[in-house]
C-alpha cells in the first residue's frame, strides 16, 4: 500500500490518500523538485505518478509530468533511463538506480545501476540511447540490491543480495 501523509503544522497530520487499490508494492519513489509530484515504479513494472497536493494518482502523469524536474531519480523505469537496459534482459534484471546529486564536469549527472549479474554500472544521465556503454564495476557474487551516491558524489555505495556485502566504490573523473 502507498500512503501519503501531509503534515499541517502545528495542528495535526492527516492521511490524504491511500492507493489501496494498487496491489503491487512500490519499489522506487522520487519527489519533484517543487514537491508537488511523486513518481514511483511498482512490482508490475509500471511507472505511476501522483499529485502530492491532493494525494491522488494521476493516470495521465506521463504527459502531465513530461518536463518535471525530479529532486532524485531512483526509478528503474522512465524516459531518462531507457538507455540503461541492455538487450535481452527482462524487467527484473535491473534492481536499483540512483542519480548523482549534482552535475559533473561536462554538465551532466551520473546514474548508477545495480543488476542481477553482480555488476554496478555508471552511465551518463539522462541515458536515452539503447545500448549506452557504462563504466562497470564487478565485485558482488550475485545480484546487487541497491546503489546510492554519497552527498558529494565521490563515493558510490552498493549492497549485495546473496553475498550480504556492502561495497564502497570511489568515483573518479578522467
């Protein structure tokens, strides 16, 4: 279930909306820069959009939020991450993404990816072209469950599933 809690200081906290009709769990969630919208990916491999002011799902969100600026990007599905999907993989092979916190030399962000093959990859963000070539780190013995840049974007943290390891990767620019 997805619950949106909106705090109205100092009186109370109200539950504005519940997407109880959606039976698939939310796997990734991102806020817009102005906090007016949310986007999520669910277990059914759908991209869902929410109006944060009303708490209601927006079924035309792909059009309505086409030019939205997102504060974070952790969704594995979406227009700016279509290039992270290699040929011949199914929807379950990419487990996590996380966009860098700031733009880097060359005026672009990075997007980190953890997959089912034990690889941690970094692409330019947005990654629009199918077959984009990443920088790849190998170390986990099986699937990578999550990836995240630290605040200064000079380190990337990844967590492994079967190996139960936490890796810290140094991000260097050449």
